[in-house]
C-alpha cells in the first residue's frame, strides 16, 4: 500500500508522503461554529478558517483541564522518535497543533487516528462521559521551506500568547516552547 500523495474522504484533502513535515490541527467536536463554509475551497484557506474559529474558544473546553491536556501531551510524546518526530506542539483549550514528520509505514491518518482514539477514551473516562470527543477531520499543511518551518514552530508555540492565555510562550505548560526555551 502506498502512503504517498494526496487523498480525501470527501471532506478535506490530505497529503501524506514520507519525509514531509506536517502542521496538523485537530480539535474537539464542539469547538467549531459549524463545518467549513463550502465557499472556502482551497485547503490552506480552509485551515486558516479553522485556526481562527478554534481560537474563538467555543464548547466545553475540555483541554483546559490540566489532566486532559496532560493526557494529550503524553500521547503525542509516546510515539516521538519511533513512529514520528515531533518538531513542535501546543495543546490549547479546544484544539491541538502538532508539527510532525512521520516515519516508516505509519501513515499520517493512522498516527492522527491513534492520538485521537487513545486520548478520547482516556479523557472520556476522566470526565465520566461517553461519545465522540474529536472532530472527525483534521487539518494538515506540509512545510515547503525552512522559512515556513521556522514560522510554523513560532506560530504553534506562540498560540497561547496570541490567545491571551499567558505572557510568554514558555509559560504554557502543554507546549514544546517550554522544552525548547
């Protein structure tokens, strides 16, 4: 089975190719005000719409709980160096940003599914709830240059500052900024 090239389940296009570094954004099921407007057809524009919409902080904000954010961070770190290499991450109250390069036969869809499946079970148990936790789809953008990579790391790690949650990126506990600085 080839893990390269573009694919879609009819919602969002995804690119999955060995050696690509990808910016992944996935969010809680109640975090967006609805689906991406049909008028936004380009994948980058759709991802930008989602980034802005996630920052409006809708829904239950289950990742604002320290315990739930720790579950997600532990899941991201679990496969680092084995299935993928994490370059940056940030767990926000309603969504997660990850900059990652996958390895070997682990497709991007499989990696994201494993994060979402494991964390959904653990967070649902922690919250004494059941049902879907995450939005079905995720947004991904592959890095096309070193400049884009550097900008994306900065964007991900500064997300809590931009959202007014902390003064300095390294003060956000659930982010690679804390480890980098």
